[in-house]
C-alpha cells in the first residue's frame, strides 16, 4: 500500500509534465494536422536552455524557466514560418517527412554544439526530500508538479478564454469557415505551433533538472506525447491532460510491478491498444480517424 | 525500354567489383545494398498502397535476430525449470526462417494496424518497432540485450559444381546482396503489375471507390504488408550474417528514417526510386566523411531531405525519367480504371 502511494505521488509529478507535452502536441496535431516530429527536439531544447541559463550564464534557476518557454516559443514560430508555411496544402506525409528532416538536423545540431555527454542541472532546493508519512518526494519534484499545474491552467485559459484561443478552436473545427469569418488562419497556425512548442520546451525545462540533459532525450518524449494525444483524442486539451496522467500511472505501475526495463514500453502498448480498440481516443466525441 | 534499363543497371552493378578494388567503398556498397532492399520493401507499402510504415525497421531487426539466433542456437528459461533449447542450424535456414517469421509479423501488424490510416497508422507502426526494440533490449536470456549477439556465422550456400561455399569475403557478400536485391526487385515488379498491384493502387487513389467496386482492401493491404515485411526480414538476415554482430540498435528509428529518405528522394511508387535514392543517400555519408564531422553529416542529411521535399516532392526518378525519354511505367503507376471487370477479378 505504501509503495502504491509512492507510485501515485511519482505519477503526479511525471503526469504534469507529460500533460504539458501532450497539450502542445494535441494543439499542433489537431489544429494543423501536422505530425510534429520536432516536438521532442523542442523538449530537448527547453532542457538545454535551462542548462545554459543556470550554468553558462550563471543566472537564477527560477528565471531559467520563463527563458526556456520564450525560447521555445521563438524556435517554434521560426520552424513554422520557414518550413510549414511554404507547405500549406501539401499532404500530411510530406509535412511529416519535412518535420523528420528538421528533427534529424536539429538533433545533430544539438549533439554538435553541446556534445553527447549527459549534463545535469543544479537546483536551489534542499537535498533532503519532503517526507509525509510513508511517502517521500523531493522539493524539486514538488516544484515541477506545481509549475506544470500552473502552466496547464495558463494554457487552458489561453485556449478557452482568450480571443486567440477562440480563433484556434474555430480553425480546428473548420479552417475554411474560420477564414471566411475573418480569422487569419495562417497566423493561427503559426501561433498554435509556437504555443505548442513552448509547452514542449517548458516540459523539457522542468524535467531537465530532475533527470539529465542529453541530445536524444526528446526522442522518447516525442513518442510519449503521441501516446498521450492518441489516448486523449485529437485536439482534445482535457483529454491530453488526463492522458498525460494515465500514461504516467501506467509507467509507474509498469516499472514498479512488472519490470523497470519495460517502463518505456507502456506508452507504446497504450498507443497500440487504444488504436486497436478505440481509435478515436478515450475521451473523444465522434471524430473520423484517418 | 524499362526492361533494358533494368538489365543495363544490373550489368553495371555486376561489373562494379571488377573495377572497384577499395574494400572500404565495397563495404559501403554492401551495407547500402542491404538498406536498398529494405527501402524497396518499404516502397511496396508506401509507394503502392500509400501506407507509411515508420516501424519498418522492426521487420528488418526481427529478420536479423531470427537469423542470428537460428544459426547461433539458444537456451532460454521460460518458466521454472522449463527451457527452450535450440541447437545451431545452418545460416541459410536462418535466412529462410527470417523471411517466414518477418512475413508473419507483417501479417500480425497488418491485421492490427490497418484498422487505422494515415498518421495513426504511422504511430502504430512506430510503437510496434519500439516495443520490439525494448524486448530485444530486456530479454537478455535470448538476445544478450545490450551485450549483443556476436560471432554470427557467415552464410554458407551449396552451389552446383562448386560444392559448399561460405560467403566470408566482401566480394562474395556483394554478389549475395546483389542477388537478393535483384530477386526482390523482380518480385516487387511482378506483384505491382499483377491484379493485386492494380487493387493496391486503386485503394491508394481512392479507397472508398475501391471498396465500392468490390476490392477487399484489408486483404490487399495485409498481403502487401506480408511481402514487404518478408523482404525486409531477408535484408535483416543478410545484415546479421554480413556484419556478424547485432545488438538492439538494429531497431534504431534512424534506420527507418534512412529507408524513408531513400524511398522518398528516389520517388515513391516508382520501382527504380528506392535504388536511385538508396545509392545517393547510402553513399552520401561516404562522400561527406572526409570533409565533415559526423554531426555535420547528419545535419546535411536532414537538410537534404527537406530540400528534396521542397524541390522535388515526387522524387528524383519521377521528376527526371520523362526528360530522359523513358516515361511510362516508372513515373506514376497508370491511373487505375475501375471497371466491372477489374472488380470481378478481385471479388
């Protein structure tokens, strides 16, 4: 029972960042219909921004997070404008392959600039974990959980309460009609990609200090993000949040009770199971797949 | 016309070892050839049915592991004292088993994943490949995990007049790979020009229409997946017996990407596409190696992929073939005319 409680606490910490990754990707995938293979590299990028700000510039840990988010936003916007904007109307396979090309180029770029050696990021929190009864959690992880929750709330309000969010949702439902109503669909796409990318960078910046930072860290994160999106249903923000926590729970329980070697297999098994049995995702309204 | 071109190309490849004596380049050609076989099998799915399998390396890796384990033998505890013990078989049996088992995996994956299309199909296939990779990494009793399977024997074949021949040298392996590539090319060419090939293209162009005239879409797709996976498995087996050491890195996603790049740059849906794209992208690292750091090579790789998609979205062969005078069969498959007769063929 104690062990289970500990797994649930770990799940909450992990699930928060997974939800961020998932929201970012479900926005891009859902609104733009782009299978975004650069999502993982944005996650890596966020973690490296954290490393640069904390270690190379020597600035405050808490300042690094907003810097990583803004940098992710800018990089996302740049990718969208240079690579995706000229390909409007191209089929999904073409944009997917362009994204794969960008991913390879950027990941190798990260390897070139920062080298393959994993780096760890110092944090200002006390070493001793917070112990409540049978459960212990490090202060850093607690911070990650709260920061992720805050960012989820911000993203949620951005999409549901602002004018930009309304335009994004309209574009998701029917881009032609949205354009006829005066929505600048092209800029909505750019904003969507930039916001999604900044969320991925935020997730990387949050998990970077928890684990270590290396150029390939985003690969698994990207596939996990796809798992979350599929679990939650395309373009479904609430689904992505719940999906993030379900994936985290599956990984925690899989690692705890099956074998830690198969921890990362959970996301893939979830993808296969969901697509085989309920291809529209667990929380989707009627939505055609394919 | 195309047949002549194919034969001239084949004759050219046969002649290569006669004038190319550099062992490093020959090695590059052999590994490129193995990947071209993989790319041809991927092209069968991507170019002729429109399904992008980004887990294609799974079939390649399964072929490599099946072939290696068959020829090395294993002793795996299953439950308690119950062991599965296998004594080594000749590598050629491993090759045959690799083809059969990869094909069977293709059948299973096809059955499961052809319920979904487009991006979802892509993600299911990636997931399959990653699960297989994690099994290869963690089932240490069978696969040695990250310690790798070593000392995989070279393929021995029985030849008339020559007796048994163990293919150890680069020259012998080059001709082995070339032979398998030529047979695969021939098989794929026969398949896409058969009535199954017409069914495949029909459902790529308009699946709803194909179904409405009575084409059994799942059957056509599954058959394609089986053949495609079997050929990829053959390539994997060749890889295992040539390199003679395999570890779970054979399932690396980047290898699938390499195949995709070969297919897309050469021209998906054209038989010659993967060969042209494969030769270019297989040998590009060899050309870049003296002038660039490895990371810069990969950056170039990614940028070249993007450039090709921007400039020649349909690929090199379909863009250039008409200008060189041989247009018809290589460009795009002929548009499928759905008549009642074609429908009856598949009924």
